[in-house]
């Protein structure tokens, strides 16, 4: 919880500093910064349910270029897969075990780190953190230009 609180606080502070230095004048300049803050507060939080992607989607559509939007679509696809895989955790573990992967058979335990559901969640979060970092880097690059 402490790591999540510190990371979200630092991301928010960074966003405030960029907004102050850039002196944002139009709403279209503000959308990427808002996206950065929303992604930081969800992806860096220790609780990130699949339904929380709804917070990110409107700003992603307004703020991202085509390449980053494709990465977002991949993260949203993984997010949907989390919801489907959650209820099939035991079956997915068995299938992975049958093809030779050393996955512990624990029945229905999608909350444990050795669960394929959590692997999907980690991949989703990595993509979102990439979007967050790329968005901030493009904001800072525009500031220098």
C-alpha cells in the first residue's frame, strides 16, 4: 500500500510540475496530462479491478495517437481476458500443466501470483505503464520544442 501511495503521489506531483511549466492553454493539451494521472492512479494502485479500465478509456480515445491507441487496445483486450479467465482459473491451470508448464494446481485461486489470471493482469499493467511513460515523455518533449 505504501509503494502504491508513494508512486501515485510522485506521478501526480510530476503531472502538476509539467502543467505548471507548460502553462497549458487548450483542452487538447490537457488531455494527455489527465490521461497520465488517471493511468498512474489505476495501474500503480495495489487494487486494480478490470472495471477500472472504464476510467481510462475516454481519455485514451482523446489523448493517444494511433500507435499508443493500439497498445491501449491490446491492454483493454487483456483486461477483458482477465474477466473471462477469472472464472476458469482451475481449468486454465490444468491446461497449462498438461502442455508441460510447471503451474501449480490449486483449483480456483485466481488471486494468487502463480495464477494465469494474475499473469494477464501484470501484462495489462505493463502496457498501461508503457502508455503512461510514453505520454509523459511526449509531453516533456513538446515542452522542450
